[in-house]
């Protein structure tokens, strides 16, 4: 095994920047003037003696690309005495995109980069492929590792066969908000009567937590996710989904004939910052679920894909993949404008997105992934063999800070 940890980290001019963008809006941004959660995450890897190489993907707000790269490189250097860290910033990606254009891969540029959750994941996969890593373990910058055998659990079973002879190439752990607290805290209040996401998620998780250690999964947690090389050189993430690119990857794997697995003995502690826009997040969720439904419908016209029936993924996420999701999302957004008045404007925008905007977006973009995915395996193979691409994606390794000579 030759694993790597990949951590996307998001940098903005301030903590929360409201945006109506479908792609390129993230849960939390670390201000340039704040340390943010990344040092805590890297510190936990150091404290637990994790010696696996780390790749940091620096996702900046517009206009601060250089400052964001310098900031994260500075953070990386403070841990470079204990961790092998590579920083992939906007300058690196610009060089990569230039090289992709020179090689005739312009059509792949939008899906491999630092804008949009799926494109960011694909960038991590490409870096891992070119550098020769055999397993990618994704974690988030607002998480901490609190036990020393984290990587042993992350790679447990990966690349091997299940008892029934099925390859284990993609697997998920789970996030704890506090020790042994894996349940979603989403409220079952009256304004969520048409949604129930937390309750359905908890129902599925309860079954998975009481099953054998490795079982087939209905979920894929991007903050605790491991992918074997045999999977990531064949299957990419969807760069056109607003959020939930991790669960979407599960659907992609299923459509292309694979399975995703759940490891109930592998977890990570999630410590997100408090500042989050509920309405904006729910608006992205509406785009996400309507997009997923439309994508699965479109996939039925593709003869090379396995068909996914939403009910096969009950209790979660099946109910969010059927045609009723748009109506239920609209009703939920309306009810939350009353029940969650603190972010009434955000929920109003979410409600207004359903009748036209989210559906139009899904219809316009749901086929793009399949065009991208058809080229992904050959694109990855060509990138591995290109010396200039290798040079670009092997750069940015942080060197330890030099101690000042004593006076």
C-alpha cells in the first residue's frame, strides 16, 4: 500500500460570503486573517503519529488566489518537520490547465480544478495518480483524528475481495460530532415534516453500525472516504453537482458496476465552525437533489450504465432521488421561512429556486458528467505518462521552517 491523505481547504476574505452561485459556494471559508481549522486538523495528524503524505488543495475566493496559497503554505511549513505536505494552489492549477490545453484535453479543464466540490476531488485524484499513490483518503480541514491507527482502519480491506468475491475499492467511514455520537442532529420539527433527512439517515446508520464491520453502503462521507487506485483511475467525481459530490460518487460507482462499502470501525471527529448560512446550504441541497433525480433519469438512456432504482437505496437516500423531491423541497423551504426566521431570506431564495432555476440547471448539466467520465480513464493514463504534468503535480512540497540562529 502507498496511501495519501487529501485535504481540501477553503480560504476567503472573510468567514461567510453569501452567494447565489450553484457551483463554487462552500460550507465554510477560512478568512485570510484567521488561522482557521486546518492547523488543528494537521496538528491531530502530527499528535497521532500519522506518517502518511498529505496533499492540501487550496480553494480560494476570487481575487485572493496568491494570498491564499501563501497562507496555506505557511501553515504547512509549521508542520513540515513531522508531516510530508504538498500544497496545490491556484498557480499550480493554472500551470496544469495550460498543459492540459497543450495536450488537447481542454474539455477536461472544467472538471479538474479548484472550483466546485467535484472538480476539487478530481484534482486530488489526479495528483494522487501522477504521484503514484495507490489509495486516497479524503478528510476535511474541520476534522480531527484522535486515534493512532486511523490509517490502518482507513485502508482496512481496501483493494481486497469481500467474502462474496466483490472488490472493495471505495469505502466510507463516519463522522462523530462528539465521541460515539454519529447520529444526525437535524431536527424533526414540524417544518421538516416533508423532509426528514436526519431521521432517515439515522435509520440507515443504525443498521450499518450493528452489521458486520464491512458492509455494502448507501452513503459515502467525503470527510472520511477512502478510494483505491483501481477505482479512481476509472471513475471520476461529478464537477457539476452543487454539493453532495461524495454521495453522488456512490451513485456513479453503482452505475458503472461497482459497490461502495461502509466500515463501522473507522471514524473521524467533525468540528465545524459555527457560522453557516442554513438557507444557502438548503438552496444548494435543492439543486443537488433535483440534479440527482434528473441525472439518474438521464442515465436510463445510456446503454453502458446500470440502472439505479431510488427504492433500492431506502431508507436513505432513496426518497431524495425520486420525482417527489422537488415538491417536498419547495414545501420544506416555505415552512422553514416560518420555523427558522433567523435565515428567512435564505429560505425564500431556496423556495424560489425550485420551480424553475434548479430544474433548468439539472436539465442543462446532468449529461455533462457522462461526457467527462467517458474521457477520464484515458485522460488520467495520459497524465501519468506526461513528464511535464508530473513536474507540475509534484511541486509545492513544504519545507520545514528554518530556526533563527541564536543571537
